[in-house]
């Protein structure tokens, strides 16, 4: 609860500084709630880290296992982690081989039935974990739950909305749709079956993991709710490692695609996926939002560059 955490820095208001997740009706049956493990990899993100920590801790979820893996930060991040260490299940600050390596090591310590990772510059929204757990409980066959995501600037101002639709594996594999990693959760048994996080990837490790979930024939469910914010800033990987991202996506395509990404089949699946996505937007009441995005898409195509980072997109 808010009263249990350190006092926020001066001038910080709103979620998750002086607001907390309201009591949830499921809390009355806390003994029936599964343990949820969240891993946060971090390296020199002191400007954003405290907001991320508080957004996880203030979820008001009774069976939370929160693990923070710092890569040996020198910018004051460790002091921030120490402020909250009594609320963490585990944390360390030591040199690692990158975010994917840190996440993999964090998940090796995980005991939760449901798992996710949240980068140190991305916060959850209030009530996100309860909402996700409810889907897992109501649909036992579901193995992956993903929601909508806000793209924000360094100050937290919303730049865009990334709304999702029901999942179609072929569309994802051939680029007709995507998933936003900060708003994606999965069952531990699926993670282990898929082989866990591959630390040889430095950028597209989320895409690689999601592709291996597809290989395992996992069932995905879309939760029509905003669960997190994906922060766009000059130091983020989405802004600085685009060349490496391209190389890793080529590697993923070579492993997981039966047909070439630019083949006739690939173009067909990509376009069918976009049609399917548009239809689902219509069915779930998001058509006005979709139409509002048309000018931005046209401008982006004229500039021959993407509208923004497409986390988890192959």
C-alpha cells in the first residue's frame, strides 16, 4: 500500500506516486490467487526506475514476487533500489551480458505461476496484474494474456495508443500484427516448455520468445484494457539499436518462418492479418480510433519510416 512505501520525490503526483490501486474484490479470496513473478532488468535508468518500481509494488496484488536485476549501474539506480529492497523478493547489481541475460537470470529465480518482465523505464498502470490474473483464472486453457499499451514521452505524456486485437499467429509471424511486450504475461509452464529467454539476443529477445510460444501452440488472449506504458526516449533500445534489431529479426525469420518474409505467401499473410485486425477493431468498437490514425500512417509512409517502435513485432 502507499503508506508502506518511501515518500515520493517532491513534485511527483498521480500514479504511482501518491495514488495506489484500489482494493480489488478478488483480494477477499487471496488464497486462490496464483503467484505472479515480475522481473525488471535495469542499467543506468535512475531517471525512470523509481516510477517503475512503484508501479509494480502498488498493484495491491497479494502474491507478488518482484525481482530486480541491475547490471551494475553507476547513476544512483542502486540507491533507489535500496530504498525499496524490503519490498523486493530479490535484487542484485552486478555486470551482466545485457537485458536478455539479466531477465533470464531473474526468471531462473522465479517461482510464480504467471510471469512477465517490465523494463526499468516502463510502468504498469493501476490494477494491471489483477486484470490479467482474472483472465488466466477464467480461461484455464489460456497461456498468454496481452493488453493495450500507451506510448509515452520521457515525462509520461501519452504520444499514441497501441490497441490490440485477438491474436492470429500467422499474422504475427509475417508482420501483419504485433504484441507490446510491457503488456504481455504468460504461464510459467509455457516459458519453460519454450526454452526460456535466449540471452544471445540483445534487442529482439521478446519477439524470439513470442515466436517460440507460437511454436508451442500456445493459446493467446487479448485483454481489452491498457496495462502499461512504453516510454520512448533517446536512450531506449528502440531508438538506439535499430541496425542490431534488423539483424536479429532476420535471424528470427530464418528460424521460424516456413516461407520467405517477402514471398508471395508472406505478403498474403501480412495483408490478411491487417484485414483481420481492421475487422476486429470494428467488432470491438475501436474503429473511430483506427480512422483517427490514418493521417499519421500516411505521413509515416511518405517519410519512409515507421510511426514508432513496434515492440514484439517480427
